[in-house]
């Protein structure tokens, strides 16, 4: 109540109480700030006012509304200028002649043609003394700012700090909800773009699944049935299929876009009848043009031909890949053919494919490093590794492919000791009957 003593005029006190009520009812940050700067200007009989909101992460002070600036935004370091001095000291700064103070930045006056004479800066502090912002009032109509003005400014600042803090929290919450909604939509689009069924290839069993570590995964996969005319309906009999596993660096929406772009370009190339080697070269070239520096996509393309019992394979940094040979109960690696996509040009020799022949009972396993590199629970240094994958595949070699992937998921989550892994998990399994 001490600051209220500065409001000797009953009408002024009523205005302060009305302001407090209005600020308590308002949740929109821009409206709160507009109300605050108008109150500062009017109560302190000044020309204009500004409220800088403190951006702790950016170590800066930012205006969103201010008299005389229109829609312009000003961002300054929270240690510079008069407002910065107020922010650092957490104390009122009363300047009687701005141009006599070395801390004053004259560039704003030079740009706008405005002449700043007197300044009163007051910190906006929350209940714990944390900096919410700085209110700055310019050019008192008569003379310089007085001690009485400082008391009034502190009182107004106390009310304003609470309102600004509350409105900022509400705005942040709304923004998080909006972003979450957009991420949910992106996840839904990504999941719906994945195969909704398994191609019907005579004499073969296929299965694929992708489990993101976050809302949107950086992995993508595809199982595309092919007929002599191109892409066939997923439930139509086919004797060929194009298979894809793509893993973009990172997690979340950005990498999801890159991996899904790879999938989309592959499907377009299939519709245009491109052979696998040229398809890989063209997809890489587009990713090379589109991806920012340091980003890339590891990818595996496999063209299954049930007539020849072969898989034409091209791996751009995707591995390890292997075939379980049922007749010999052994695991045969499938080599990587090229570096990840989006790093360098692929010439003709780098896009050469290899042919993997599948005998009865053989099982081709293509899984991402979300399985292999899953870390040991409790912060241990171990990883799930190849041998655990081999053991599960060998033990379940005759089980349905979906059951094998389910067991891989169960085992890797148990090893990691969590309901998710740090990296996305994607698997494609192909078994010849």
C-alpha cells in the first residue's frame, strides 16, 4: 500500500484501481502492453511510453507495442542502453537529459526524427524478483521526472509485471498447444502415407513398420507393388515390388519431411518407369540441392522380383543389412553401395546395384539403427547390437514376420529400459516361402 500513497488524488486512485481490474481481466499480451503504455503515459503526464518484454533465452529486451513506433519491433541486448541499465540494476533509472548520458542510444532519434529529452525507466519484476521487462517513459510534459513520478511508476510497474507475466504464460501455452496440434497433424499425414497394406506377392511374405521416437519420425518406409504398367493396387496380385527404407538425420518434423520427400520422389520415378540405378541417382541429386549443409538421408531401395527370386539392392549408407540363409542357418551381409544421399554427386559407377538371390526359407532383414544402436538401460555403454537381432531372427525364423518385428520391438525396449528408443525404429522383412 506504500506506493498507493503517491496517488493523493482520489480520482487518480480510482484510475489505478480500474487499471488493476482491467489488467486482471485481460489475457492477451499485446492488449496488456497497450494498456500499460497508455497508463504510464497518462499517469506520468508524458509524451510516450514503451514496455520492453525480457527474453531471457536471447538475453534481450523486445518491444511489441510502443507509442510512436507503429508496428515496428525493437530488440536490444538486455545490458545496453537506458533500458538495459534498468534491467541489470533492477532499479529505477531517471534521466534528466538523455543526450548527456553516455548510455543513451541516439540512433533511434536519428532514424525517427524524434527528440528524446527525459527518460524514466522502471523494471517490471515478478513476485520472486525475476525480470519480466522494463517500462520506459519519455519526455515528461513539464520539467523532469520527480520522485513522486518514480513512486507512481513503481506502483504501475508492480501491477503491469503481474499482468505481463500472466499474459506471457498464457501466450506461451497457446503457442505450445498450436505447435502440438500441427505436429499431431504432421504425424497423422506421415502415418497415413505409409503403406496401409502389404503387397500380395506370390510365394513371398512381406512386412514393414516404422515407430517414431518422437511425434514425427525421421524414418520412412514403403512397399510398392508393381505390375507391367507401373504401380499396382496394394491388394492386386503382383510379381514385383519396390521396397524402401529411408532414415534422415535428426528427429521431428524436419527430418520427417526429408524422408517422406525421398519416398515421394521414389514413387514418382516408378510411375515414370525409371530403372533403380537412375532412380537412386535422381533422388540423390534432388536431395543434394534441397537439404541444408550437414543434413543427409541414408536409404535402401530393393526391387523384389518374384519370378527370378531376386532382390536388386541399392544401399546409400543404410545398414547393416543381411539375409538369413535358412538352409545353412547363417547370416549373410548385404554391402552398402554408396554414401548417404544429399552429401555428394552420384556418378554412374556409384549407382551400380547388386543382386541378392533368395532361396526357399531365406529372410531379408532391413532395419534402421534405432534397433542396433539402442543404448543399454541405466546409462550403460552397451548397445543392442547385431548379435541380439540375429538371435531373435534365428529363433523366430518360421514365425510370421509381424511377430518377428514385434519381438524385436519388445526386446529392444526391454534392453533400453523405456517405452521408446532415442532413435526411430523402422523394419522391412521379406521371406521367400
